[in-house]
C-alpha cells in the first residue's frame, strides 16, 4: 500500500507540474491598473498641452510691441524664449493662460498699450526669475 501511495503522489506531482508548465504566463499575471496604451495617451496629451502652452507664450512675446517693450527695459527676447522652454508644466500652463487672457483683453479694448507693455514685461521678468531660481 505504501508503494501505491508513493506512486499516486508522484503521478499527482507530475500532473500538477505539467499543468503549471502548460498554463500561459499571462493567465497567471496580474492585470495592470492602468494599461500601457492609456499611459501613452496621457503622455501624448501632456506633451501636446506643453507644446501648445509654449507656442502661446512665444507668440505673446514675438509681437513687435512685445519685443520693443522688452528692449526698452533691457530684456533679451531670445533669453525669454529660452527660459520659457525651461519652465515646468504648471508654471508654463499658468503663464500661458495669463498671456492668452491679456491678449484677449487687449484685443477687446479693455487694456491700453501701456497696460499691455507693463503686463508683458512683468510676465517676461517673472519667467526669467522662475528659471533663475531653479
């Protein structure tokens, strides 16, 4: 009876081992909470938002009035554009939103040329300060 029991245990062990080796690994793997495709979409969206914010700020600073205003207070346009690329995503989004609002207010006539110049120089100086502190 002891031989029979030993052979039965051996047979069960071989069957379980065969079953374990025959089972595909992805069946036993845990599902990820976030799929790789979702991560890729989020990264692409963040990259697109960052690019849009950079373009907004660069267009804000590229106007003739903006360049003249920065030149009058001895701020180099190229230095500001370079600093914009070094801002983190949060600062970039905030400043892009402010510049867009300022442009809309100016276009609507609620801001004068003088107000626009003051705001523009303040934003340029803020960008340079943020980058210098980091």
